[in-house]
């Protein structure tokens, strides 16, 4: 306590072939390493809040400007029924947008504890497509699904996994928007032998791919190239995959992007140590 140093103690047994001759205690002063780690964590926290502030100021300002503008015009145009209708639509839409931003940040900062149960994989994928269409605010996303007929059930948090897949589908939808012959495909199959089987759910688009300057920040919260959005989709999707003991693999070329969820069927939820990702 007087020196505020951090000492690491490591004990090694001495002996072999089952015999125990003694023990060796190694004491190491790791104060410098701990200080560097704490400084790194502090820098990461500062970067997180800086990115959050920048994303919030960008995303929140536009709805507030729209609401403020219509509110200022309301007294002099209150008797105009067309303006009142337009005012109602704009304000309601922008308030909904603000609520969505708050919900996304709250879900990222305070994720619910996963509820793992045996789930039908095909049902999770169907739910994900429905949620993606709702997030993208379209009637139908136009996803071509190819699901293996013998797909097994998986121990998963169905809602969380569906949300993770939905975020990836929305990203694919935005990547192909405005392109000739846009295509989004979802492939689901099981690979591996007994004991190491893995559920693969891959979402592929024929968009422009991911540029090099964005690649290193794909999983950084609030890092996005979209004119709208907080950049939380991929971080949330990866966290979902890790919570299920798997990982998220991204392969990008100029011809499109493939994002693959790798979920071990026999793994331990909450441990990302059984699945290999490139």
C-alpha cells in the first residue's frame, strides 16, 4: 500500500512423472504494465465518448432543426390545414427518429442478458428478415434465402441473433441501393463433424465492397460512412456472435461483401474459443 506497486505471484510445481519435489514462487513487479494498460483503457474511453458525442451531435441536430423550424412557423401558419398536417407528419417522424437513436445507444450500452434456448434456425432467419425490413422501413427487403433442409436446431437467444442478422441485412440493403441489378443473398448451412459442428449464416451483397480506410474501423462503435446512422450495426452483430460462442467473419471484394455468422452448435454460449474466424 505504501508504494502502490502491483505484484504478480506465479507458482510452479517442481517435479515430473507425478512426483512433487517442491514449488517455486515467482514474484514480478508489473506496476509499469498495469499503468500502461490503465492509460490505454482511459484513452479508449475518451475515444468512445468523443465518437459518441460526434455521432450524437450529427444525428440529433437534423431532427431538432426540422422540429424547431416548423415550430417557429406554426404561430403564423396555424390556420393553414395543409401546414398543420405537414407539421404533424414532420414532428412525429423526427421524434420517432430521436427515439430510435436513444434506443440503439441504450441497447448497445446496456445489452440484456442472453436467454439461451433451443431454437429452430430457420425461424430465427425468417424473424431476422422481417426485422431487417422494419429497420430499413421497406415492405420487403428482397433477400434470396438458401437454407439447407437439414439445418439443426441451435441453442441460442433467438431475439438477439435475429437482431444481429437483421443489422447485417440492413447494411447489405444500403450497400446495393441504387445499383444495377441489386442482389442480397442469405445462405444457411451446417458444417463440421460430430462434436465440432458449426452453423454458418452468410449474408452476401453485390455492392461496391468496403474501402481500405474503413476496414480497420468496421467494429468500432459510432464509426460509419452513412449520412444517417450511428454505426452500431456491426458491433452489435459481432457481440451477438461472441455471446453465442462464435464469431463474425467479413470478406470484402470490389464485387461485394459477405458477412458470416459462425455459431458452434456444441459450444458454450458466452465463450468465443471454439470457432475459427479469418
